[in-house]
C-alpha cells in the first residue's frame, strides 16, 4: 500500500477500534465467545511507516520473509513484490480485531505470481513477529496468483520475538484456471495472543488445495474464508489442529459457495491435550444463485487431556435447493477402550498413543502434499 | 374427521385469506403498557399467594432490565405494549364438551378433540386465551392418585407441591422473554404422577388463542415421580386473524429416578402467531425424557426442547419435525446438558422448507467435566422443496470431559430426481409424489403418536401440500 493510502487506512481503522465490538455474530445465547478477546487488551497499537521492501539474496529459509518492520525478498523470475495499491479485501470494519489489525499495520505487501513462475519450485513465504515489545505486530499480505498459474505455496506464520502479539491478514486471489496447493503452518509463540485471517477468493475453473497445521498459542484465533466466487471451482481444505498445555485455539472457517458447479470439501482433525481448548467452527454457506454445489464439511476431534475442551460448531446455511449435496459431520471422542487395550498389549502407554495420534494428524496433511513441500512439515513434526 | 373439518381449522384455502376470530365472550381484558400495577392486578384476580406475586414482580423487574435478544428474525411487528396480556373468557370451566358454548364445542369438534378424548386420552385440559375452560380427568387417573389439572387450580389445591417445582428448571433470568413469561403467566396444565404409576393412555392439553393482538403465557408442569411414566400431548391452534398474536409459553418437566416422560407437541398455530415455547426437563438417575416436537403452524416459531441430564444413566431423546411452508420462519432445535456420568442423548431434527420458507436448526450438546462416558448423537436433515426456500443448521457441541463422545451429522438437499422418477413411474403425479416423500420424511414423528392423532396430523400435512397440487 502506498504510504498515503496506508496512513489513511490506519487512521480510519484507529477511529473504529472504540466503536465496534470484537464479534458481531448474532446468535442465540448458546453461542459462546470461544475467543478470549480480553487477552488482546494488553497490547499497544504502534503505527508503522511505509513498508520497507528489500530485494536481497541473503534471505534465509524462505523466498520472502516478512519480519518486524522489514520485507526481505529473493529476486525470483515471475514473482513481483510491492506495496498493495488498492483497497484491502479484508476490511477494517469487520470487527474490533480487524480494526486493530489495520491500525497497527507495519507492512502491507502485494506478491504477484505470474505465469513465468508457474510449475516451478514451491514458493515459501514466512510471516513472523519479531519485535520484543508489548505491541500488536500486524502484517497485511495480498498474494495474487495470475491466470493459468500452477503454484505450490508454503506459507509459514511463526514467532521470532516473544513479546508482541502476532497479527496477520492474508488475501489470496486465485485467478481463472489457476491451481494452487498451499501448505499453511501456524506455529506461534504460546505465551502471547495471536490473530490470523486468511481470505481466499477463487475464480472460474480454478483449483485450491489447502493443507493447514495449527499449533497452539496462549490465545490463537485463526480465521479462514474460502470464497468460491465464480463457476467450476474445486476446493479442498484439510486442517490439523493440535493444542497442548493451556493453549486456546479458536478456528473459524467460513466457506462461501457462489456460482455454478462448485465443489468444496473441508476436513478437520484436532487433538486437544492437557488443559487446552480447541474450537473448530466451519460454516458451509451456499448462495441463492449457486447451482449444483457440493459442500462437505467434517471434523474429527480427539479430546484427550485431563482438563481439555473440544468444541465443534459446524454450520450449514443453504439458500437454494439447486444443490447437489450439502452436509456436515463431526465427532468428538477419546481414544477408544479397544485401542487402549490393543496398544497396552504392545507395551505402549497412553502418552505414546497421544504421540502417535499427533503423528497421524501430520500424516493426514502430508498425504495431500507433493514431495517438494513435505520437508517443510517434517521440521515442525519432530518438535511435537 | 373429514378433510373439510380440517380445512376449517387451517387458514389456507384458495381465495380465503382470513377467517373471523372466535366469538369468545370476555370477562376481563388487561392490555396496554406493562406496569407493576397490572402485574399486581393479575395476581389479585387469580387470588394467588404472596410468594407468587413477589415472583411475578421480580420477573417484571428483570423483563425491564434484560436486553432484547439481537438474533431473532421475523418479529419486527411484535410490540408487547400493544397486546392484551391477560384475557379471562366469560366461560365457566366445564368437564364435558357438550356443556361448553356451541361455537367452542364446534371448534373443538373440528379439531377432533372430543373423539380423541373419548378414545385415547386419560385426561384433557383445554385453555382458551389466558384461562382453562375445560378439564376432564378419567377415573383411572383419580384412582391412581395422578394429579391432572390446570396450573392455576394446582397452585391453589396443591400449594406445596406446586411451589416445590415451579420455576426450578426454567429460570426467569434465562432471557428477556423468560422474565416476561413469569411476570404474566396464566393457565397451562399441571401433572403429577406418583411413584411407580405408569399412565397407560396419554393426557393432553390444548391451547387456543381466540383473537388477534392477544398474548398467551401458559405454564405447564409435568412431574413424574420415581419409576413413573406418562405421555403428555400438547396441542395448539388458532383461527387466522386479521393481525398477529403472541404465544410465550413454558413447559417444565421433572423426571425423577427411573421415571419416563414422553412429551409430544403438535404445534399448528395459524400463520399469524409469533410462537415462543420454552421447554426444559431435568432428569434424575436412570430417568428418561422424550421430547417429540411437530411444528407445522405459526408465522415465526422459536422452540428448543432441552434436557438437563443430572443423574447417572439419565437419557434424553429429542425428535423434532418442522414444516415451513410459505414465507415463515421455523427456528427449532434442541439442547442437552450432560452433567452426570453415563448419560446419553439422541437428537433428530427434520425440517422441510417450501414456498420461500426458512428452517433453522439451532442446538447445543454440552458435556460437562465429570460426565464420564456420556454419549450424544445428533442428526439434522433439511429438505428444500424449491429455489426460494432456505435451511440452516447451527449446532454447538461442547465437550469438557475426556471420556465422552459426540457424533453429529447433518444434510440438506432437495427431493432426489431418482425418487421422484420412481414414484412417477408407479402412476403418481409429481405433486403427489412430492407429498408422499414429505410424509415419509415426517414418519419418525408420526409413528410415535397414537393412531388417531397421527391420522389427523397426516391429513393436516396433506392439506398443507395440497396447495401445491399434491395429495388432499
């Protein structure tokens, strides 16, 4: 975003903070506020400057690293990195946390992937909070995948600093006939609250495959919006969430299907250990003009901690009967007695099973990935 | 009952939009802006004890303080201050249908109630506007010390029993309309089944709203003592008015150890009733509550039968079937709180949306820490019959216990082309085939009803769909 536009947006967002609530969901009293918004109240808003984009060969572990007040980019043919120069597609007035996000923006970066980069190595982007101060560290990224591009994208959200509150907004536009495979890894410092919002727009005849792994934070809220805007779009989303200690992870997935002949499959697996709380709240929304849509949402959650909590709120909203299928299914369960017995006969303990289950989660993700992306996941896999 | 009889109680007939209100003579009408004086007056008319007046006034204070829920759709026209809050018909309470005024007897007859009462019920209570006007108790109930009467009479005749249970499971602070209910409640049915008594035939309470711009706040209580069983049927109807009316009733069910309560509602309000019905049950050890909810009528309906499973091995089954035919909203659901070990619940919700109707399932399954080996199974199916109809499912599943399990699944879809093709190949028209599919979809509810009642409900549904040219 150019400096003037960015400053205007920051100022506007700042005025919104006191005016709008964290959540605008209208629902019956059964709806709980699964995100502990109070945990975000201890952080200050620091207004950033214009993004500083540096093209260098000294970028480590990735092609693009957005860290602190700096954006470091390798020079790669077919990848254009600059400031966002149009209105954002995630808006500051969506909620208070969105207003905070825009008011405290450090960087607003647009990454365009052109046909020249198509079918090459996976593109790896790291977004990290690196400032050791009690502030919101916000980054806004727009990734534009041009028409007919085939892209493998590794998107890592992580903590390098230990004090700031991670805050990101990522817009991904998958243009006509483009195909994107995304490995999304969120591994943030577990003692500061974090907010992450990934909004994907898919256009005619495109294909989006997302494999996402979320490891917990003190209070981690992850929002994913998958918007199938036009026709003949195929979207497949696999999400794995692991919570341990006292982590709270609230994942909100809003799947919106418009247009004709769109196919959307969302599957989540979660493991709530120790005293953690995981909530998975996927919505499948089929618009009134959608025709022949297929939406399948499922979540399988293991609630295995001594005081852990597992919450599932799968919502379907169907506004037409011209659908092919719309369904959701969830299970919340423990390790079955049969499994425990079997494992114990093999000399393994319950904690061994927990480990095996976590590995199973990674397997689910890995199975969806091409060889070039598997290494990235193995790095975090060993740490669990 | 003939088809014409049923048409008489339903608003739909081509070219026939409004039928007249019931010509109920009214002895007292309390209406307008809600005041403390008004609450005191209602309590005085009813000759209630002081504790009930205090409870009403406390609820009234809460009504003023609690915020209006921001998620309710379709109630823009609801203006509480513009309604009559208490209407006492100038009709003496009777125990024989024939003794009622002719217009009322004819109305009950058109609903098939005298026939049902004679054949399949062990007791029947009829409420018109704010007061009971009919209570019939068969000998079997008297002989077995089962109490079946209207709630106002129960408060006078069994004050201790009534006080022990009233407002214990459905608290007035639950939400704004709960507080309103307790400040204005009137009428309803009261049942107490002594230990180990299993009532072989159901009892029924039937509620009628006779005019537009009225409100009805009946409070029904069903108490099944240890090892007892009862099937309670609740029915409701109203003619089509030139304006809306408001129903804000409550049902409290107490299921003691090893007792079993089956509570069936056939809601067939006319399409200008705004219907809130708050239903809660608390279930002790090895107790079992069954909620069966058939929601056919009403303009807007918000109903979530709930069960609090507080005793080991307590069980709940909630089956709801709703039909939203026309520009109406059915917001139904179920809530189950598992707070004891080895409790189990099963929720099945089926909804049909047609002609621009909206059906919403909104539910909660909560498994508390300590509810070891609790299990819950939830299934929601929505059938959309045309492009303009909508369906949504909003289930909340919260598990705080390590050793517990929830399974939830939902589907939404249209009537499959294969099924329609098959039925048409057997000589049915498309509309007839559609009606048949809808009836099949609702079969889960039908099979739980006494034959006579299932038959009436069957015809009511056929009539609903006869507008589409189907069976009827």
